[in-house]
C-alpha cells in the first residue's frame, strides 16, 4: 500500500467551525470517489477541542502546528500497473 499524508492549514479568514465544515465536505467527496481513486483507507484528524466533560470519543494530542491532518492508503499494485488508464476507465 502507498500512503499519502496531508498536513492542512486553514485560511486565516475562516473560523475553526467553518474550516471543519469545509474539510468534512471535502472528505465526503473523497469517500464518494474512493473506488475510482483506488483509495483503500481514508482518515482525518483534528486537534482535540473538548466541548464538554463527556468528550470521550477523542483523545488529547500533542499541539498541532497545522489545523488538520488527513491520510489515505492507495492500492499500489493497481496504481503502478495501469497508470495511464487509472482514472479514465474507472468511474464512481
């Protein structure tokens, strides 16, 4: 598997909430095209921002110098064996 890791910073004029909404929308597009893009795994991470005392679905992280992190695992054998036809022949 080939892994791509992205470190993302938001534009200064965006609030954290606006940025998260945009990143979520982008993530949904990636997920919708997952098969066509030969993505096996996809994940994203935001810095921990507790909303209340019961925020138990996230764990604390070291301080980020970026606003989000994303990663996707690609199906390597297919990417390198048919690169010219990769996106032309595969549709979501």
